[in-house]
């Protein structure tokens, strides 16, 4: 029998995001009475807001899937865009519960479609995650440079850490350092990637961010909030970067705290909290709804098709003459 003390760290690790989420919201609601939050929500024009954010979620889903399809085509093989839509939608649904599990679901799907080693698939997923962080950090770095001292000092270390990580991974993948790791399957995509791949994905991700910038600038008006576009351009990528950290439940808490911290000079804190909660939950739940719609198709692709292929392969092998 396993020693229960050995399993306790993993249990504590699972509880940590929940504890941090509760702690952040406890601090927020210590500053902002729930009654003021309710008043801010009641005063908002929610129907046009939901329509705008729902439309943006659909555009994000389409563009995000297109970027992923390009990545798979470059490093693994052709995969029709329509075939990728179901599993990409399901990863949004799974990410509400666990971001790492969502990435594992995506890796499993690509593995079963192409039969490629999971290490190579994981390499592609890691490459995409690093580019997503990089494009946000590029926008955020420009903003922090334009308004020095406005962001927490620790954030200025993030670009350096990200650049060091890229340098370490690329040098290792090309055998410049740690030569024993150069041929590892986890570095497969980093070995094959060219500058054109990196710049293409960076440009596509950047265009999605600029669209989100315009959407938020319009959606804020439905809550009676006016924030200069240059300020949104400066600090919105920082908020997205903080919200993307897998340290809270469903990425809640960090995003709301960041909206209040960076934009409290332009609107009451209760209004900012109401807007950040409404936009975050709308985006998350609409994407989750896409996952529910596509769940049957994704399940069939992940399990039914594989089972049929295995049965068919077994039948062909059984029919061969001894």
C-alpha cells in the first residue's frame, strides 16, 4: 500500500490554485463591497456587450484554430481545418478545469491522427505556448517602456527570463550546448522551426490581439468606462499575460486584480471588477459552449476512429496467409 504521505504533495498542489483564487477574491471584495459590484452590473448594457464579446469569441476560435492548423501542417503533416475545429473547441472546454489537461488532450489528438511520437507533439505544443507568451510580452514590454514605473518591478524581469528560455532551448536544439539533448523528441519542432514560421505565427497572434484591443475598447463603453486606447494598448497585454498563468482556477482572480491595478485611475474599482468578470466569464463560457457543441465529433475523432482503424488493421493482418 502506498504511503499516504507520498500523495499529500500532489493533493496540496491541486488545492493551491483554488486557495490562491479564493485569497485574491477575498482581498478584492475586502476593498470592494459586493453591493457596489451588483450596482455596476445592473447599470451596464449587457445585451450589446454579450453580443460583441460572443462575436469576438467566435472570431478568436476561428483564428486560433487556423494558427494551430498551420503549425501542424509545418511540423507533422496536412490536417484539414474542419477536422481540427472539434478538438480545438474541446480544449477550451477542458481548460476551464485544467489548462495542462487541455494541452494533453490536444497532444493526444495529433498523436492519434499522425502516429507521431508524443514527444514531438509536445514539442509543437510547447513551441506554440512560447510564441503566445512572446507576442504578449512584446506588446507588454513596449507598454512598460512607455510608462516606466507603472508596472510592478518583477514584470520587468519577465522579458529577460523569456528571452533566456528561448536562447537555451534553441541552442540546445541545435547542439550548441547540452549536446546530449540535441536529438531529443521534445526539441523536434524547435530544430525544424525557421524564422519564417516564428514570424508568421507571431503576426497572426498579434492580429488577434489587436482585434481584442478594439473589442475591449468598445465593450468598456457598455459599462460606462472610458480608457484611452494607448493605455489599453500598453497594459492589456500585461493583463492577458498575467491571466494566462496557470496559477488560479479558470484563470480567475489574477485578471480581475490586474484590471483594477492598471486602470483604477480611469474608472471606479467596482466598475472595473464588474467589467473584468463579465468579459472573462463571457469569453470562457462561450468558448466552453463551442466545446460542448463539438464534443461528440471530437470524441469520435479521438476514440471511435482510432478503434475502427485498429479493428481494420487487425482484420487485414489476420487475413494474410501464414
